[in-house]
């Protein structure tokens, strides 16, 4: 039977030691049973609560069920499910059996799912009932797909043979011997969010889950057994997977799951009713929450800490959140490729407008186009070295070689570092603008725009003028009560000029109802560039 990992917390950074035979699911479950937490609540979803002991039984039952269907170790299973107790049961049950779960975004199209099923060659599909209508048209087209398991009700009258998740659990044994996996073998996949185009299957190993918890959740967040955590970022997202599953299970805390989309009313309902102590959000959501008429009063919630990732958190949003609630937002950056946050602000040392300091255990460098380190304050590409880097992109050798360069992972993000060691985001490598021969950060212009009371959100791209010189173009979502007029556009341009060097102001402003984003809140600037090109 696989052994548990062990941690030397006196080392700096904490060092995780893995036996040769190691299974991530067995570790996350076994450490809680060993610590006597069988009767402690592990997860709360919309239907009820579940102890660590109940979770262990469900996970073992699912591992038996998937094995009984003939799914073999190392084969892939596509997991397209909303956040209920069935998600961690399926994810951990697959891993316990040595099967590789491929967790995917629940807000995609049928075409997207067809691409992922074909690309991963998944043998089994795990799907929530509410998502089945998007997957049903693909049945019969996927030669590798052998089984469909539905979480929830058997909706529709499909002729496709479907198995019920709860029925499979009920008929399976609670006894299961974990697969003999190793720390360095493929454990699960996450598809990249597609902020720069087609998603890529990112392959992670067994050791990476607990490493993220020991390097970030403990030392930076100070996560405790008595915490109740709530992540608006869903479990299929690398950020949400750590927030809502790995981190709480690593310390024996309780996680609150929400199946519906993370809109302000739904989020505030959980914050009020359940009173979580740690709340994980994304910049877009924090902006929407602050703009909501349902905004709770100071002292009404129990939060002691908030975190943000996915996009850079504008300083204005962070400051307003702290002023209103008296709680800091620790803005950080992680990636699908590195699995979770490797650079973050710290409690009591937050500098809004920056992404903070490197997480101990990760080495960071900012380099120019020649690979040489840049000077203090100079913008370059951020690269990361750490134990949680993915193995590779599936079926994408060229991209793998470009991103994973020896021990270093290219982030594709532009950063500068100040004299105090704080990192400031300057945009994606392919988003940086060169105006009049000088680099302009889209994030800097966006941050200036949202300080105007009329602006809810903004995104900036480059657009060529009549002379084919690139200038900034802004897409703006207005707060309620403001009208999109030429006069307001001119006012916003002057507002940016008053805060930044004049050459940085957006030459064009287009008002839109919403920005195109991935489900994890990242702005899809490539869609805005296509929209801009089509309008010219």
C-alpha cells in the first residue's frame, strides 16, 4: 500500500519527502484518518455535509466502481462536473485507482468538449446532469469512449447507455487497495484556460498536489484545521483545485462547494449563510461584488483572509475591498503549468498593484528576449523553477519545449521587480504594446481606467492607426447608471492622461456589455483583437 508523504517544516522552505511508492489520493485521505478526523466535516455542498470518514468510503467505492468497469491504470477519464461532493469523490477515486482524471471547464461548448475528448482519448466520461445536453451530441463520435457516468438525475431520453454515479457507488465495495503509483508519474490533467488560443492538456504528477499545500497554503495563507474555506474559482481550475480540495484536505479544514456560477448574489449567500473564514476570488468577481447592491456591511462576514489570482488585481479594487471589509486580499499569480501560486502578497505586507514576493520553494527570474536578467524596474519575461511544474503538454511537443525549458518554466507573463523585491505585472508577453518605441503595459492603462467611477471593467489591446503604428484601444464595461456616450469616452481618455504618461492613453474606446473571458476570469484579449480587426 502506498505510504504517506512526510514534511520537514523546520527546513526553509518546508521539504516534502516522498516514498518510492506514493499515491496522492491515498495521502490526502489517509493523513486525515490517521489524525483522527474521521468524524470532522470535510466538504459542504448544496445538498449536505460529508465527514472525512464518509469521504474516504465514497472515494474507495468509486475507485472500485471505475476499476470494475474495466478502466485501467494510466487511462484517462474526462471529468466535466459542477462543484458538488461527487467532484472530489470522482477525482480522488480515479487517482486512488491509478486512473488519470482530466478535469475540464464546465462552461465550454460542445465543440470544445469534442476536442478534449479526442485529444485525451478518454475511455470514460464523468458528467453532471446539467451539463449532459452539451456532451450528448458527441456520443457515438468518440472511438475511445466506452462509458458515460452521470452525476445527478438521468435527464433526457437519450439512447446512449449511461450509468448513474450514485448507483455505482451504492453497489461498490468500501475496501480498496490503492494503485501502486509513484510520485513522478502522471496523476491528473488540467486543460489550460485558452486565454491565448487552443487549450493544452497539462500533465501533472502525484507529488505536485501536496507540494502546493506545503509551500503555499501553510506558510503563506496560514491555513488551519478550524478554517472553513470557500473558493469562487471552481475545482476544474488549477487555482480552485488547490483552494477547494488540496489545501483544506492537507490540514483537515472544511471546504464549501457551490455548484452554480459564481455571480455576486450566489457568492454573498454563501458568505452570509456559511460564514467562511477564507475566501478565494478573482479580480473580475471582486469588482462585481463591490459594485453589487447586495454588498454586506462591514462586520457582517467572518472572513479573515481573501486571495486573488487569474489576472492582476487592480490596486483600486484591493484598496476598496480592504477599506470596506477590513480584510486584505493577497493577490498572487499561479498557472496551469505550475499548478498553483508561486508569487504572492503576504498578510500584513500587502502592496496593492503588485503581485508580491516569491513563494519560498520557488525560484523566479525576469529575463529579456536574450534570456539575460533585467535590471531593477525593467520589464522582462517571468520564469519559474519549482517542484510543481507539469511534466509536459499532451501531444504538443513544440509547445512543451518552448514552455518547459529544463528546470525553468516560461510563464508568458511580463513583470518588473522593484528594489524591495516586489513583482509588478505588466501584461502577457503577447499583449505588451510598443507605442512610439516605448513599451506600454495594458494592465497599467486598465488600472487607470477603472479608477473612474463610470468604469466597472476595462481591457486594453493594441490597434494600428492609419499610419500602421500601434496605439492602445480600450474596451470598457460601464457601471450601472452610466451611459455610453462620446462625451464619456473623451472624459475617460482625459482621466487616463491625468494618471499616466500622455502617450499611454487609449486612442479608441469601445463600450461593450461584457468582456470575453475564460471561466476562470481571464480576459481573452485575442477575441478583442479579432473584434477590433473586424471593425476596421
